[in-house]
């Protein structure tokens, strides 16, 4: 479960690494709007995954099912 979160953070880090040089080259207001929305989404994505990694929020539902199966096996 933690590996999925770490892989997601690495993926968004890679996307930021690829996109960062293109951001200052934007010339029109539409490009600025696109990059602004893209960066906002990236930072929200990073924040949500960090909150899950630090156990400040519950993991996604898809990842919670494995926990329930493990609990049922132990009882």
C-alpha cells in the first residue's frame, strides 16, 4: 500500500521534471491558464498522497479492501 503512494509521488515528480522547462516558455494567456491549472492539480495530488502516506487521511477505497480481507482472516 505504501509502495503505491510512493510510486504515485515519483510519477508526479517525473511529470513536474518534464513540464517545468516548458512553463516559462508559455506566451499566451491560454497557455498560462493551462499551466496554472496543471500545477494546481499536481500540488493537490501531491498533498493528497502525502496526507495518505502520513496517515492523516484514509487510503482510497480500492486499497482498503485488502485491509478488510486481512482482518477477516485473522478472526
